[in-house]
C-alpha cells in the first residue's frame, strides 16, 4: 500500500518513518517547497538513531529509499490507500486540506488527521469524502511512542475505522478507538487530569516542580511504562479491582470533589518556569529533547526484547 504523508514537519517526518520501516512506500508532501529537504535530513538522523538502538529490521538506506518527496498534493495522494495529514493545528487549515483531499484521494482511501485537539466532525463537515475521515492522533514522536487515538466523526463509516486500525496495528503502532467524540480525546484528558493536580500541588506549596516530576518519573511512571491505571489497581489489592475500589474508592472520590479546577495563571506558570529553567536552561531544551528520544529508543528496545523473550518462553 502507498501512504501519503501531508505536512513534513516533525510529526510528518515521524509518520513517514513509521510507515517506511514497516515496508510501505511513502509519498511525503509539504506546501512549503523548502521543507521536504530538511525533513529528509531529519528522517535520516532518526533512522540512524533507530538502527543504533537495534530498532530497525533493515538497514537505513533500504528504509530511507521507501520515502519519496511528492511535488504536488495530487501526486502525493495518487494511488494512496491511506493519507495522514499533519498541517497547521487550526480549523481553517484542516477544513481546507480535507476539502482538497476529498476531491483528490482514491475512493477507498482512509483520510486521517494527526490533530491533537480538533474533533473530526468539525474539520470534515464539508469534505466530499467525510465518511472516510477520522482523527489518527499520535503521541510525539510516533516512531518512538506507538499509541494512536482513532476518533471518528459521527458520520465516519465504521469500515474505515476498522481499516485504519488494521493498518496501524500492521505497522507496529498501538491504536485505540475513541467511541464517541470528546475534546482532547483520551490521552490528553488523562494527561490533563494529572497536569491539573500537579499544578494545584505546586500552586498550593505542597512540593517543588522537580519533586512532583520525580514522583511520576520514579514512581507512577515506572509502572505506567508497561501497564495502565486499571491494570495497576487490579494488581494493587489482593482481590483485584473490586477489592481496590472498595478499599480506596471513597478516598479518591473525596480528593476529587474537594477541589475545583484552578486557572494556570501567569504567576503559577512563571514559578514553574523558573524552577524548570534552573534545571534545564532555555538553550539546552533542544538537546534535552534529543536526550528524551534516546531514552525512548532504549525503553522501546527493552520492551521489544522482553516481548521476544516472553514469546520464546511461551
């Protein structure tokens, strides 16, 4: 299958890697003609990082050769069975590109958006192919973090949701289906709940920004790297999830209802900013991002090796 990746920024580059390393041909397009050359250079670096971490099953030139730059949007989508859009995160930009995609794409192509905030019903409403449109929201960067949220509009044909899920699974991603549209989808609502409480704990002086980060990094995050919240509580009481909820449900209810959401006002943000810049100066943020990606490579390599070991033992 040919894949069209529309928008060649960081997310588009990462999507191109996801599909190319799985053996698929990728047509990469960006409306700015200066972007694709930079994108290919970035893709090359990321592929070498994956190879160094043992996360490529083929050599870099073989994978890289599957990614070609398309000169026009029509060239990109011609013959593509799946389109992954990554343009600006605005309703206007999304509606405009999907109007074009609805006219140009093959009649059986899935039309997916990487949007992290805008439900499909908003940007696909006037797309001629709206029954084939859905959100396929990745976690940044998708070639290192496999979760993909598939969120259809009310009018999206379920067959195309199933087709998108099957494709994502076949290329090594971990898709979840959002059954009903909701702002923020699933991931950002879960992340938002944790962020809101972290902001509150900091604002009310209970702990420093770094100690709050440490609580997740060296506590909750260790478990969450291989299991979710429901499995966590299922294993944290002798009788499983029912036992856990009987023991602690009232406590969590009281904690939740005791507080209203707080605004992230300028004073609060400035306080966190000061502490963060003491730990990571502004000029080191790009390097720290590369460090993060390197750690993700190592974690993925570990999880991949453990999965192979469990498979051999079973």
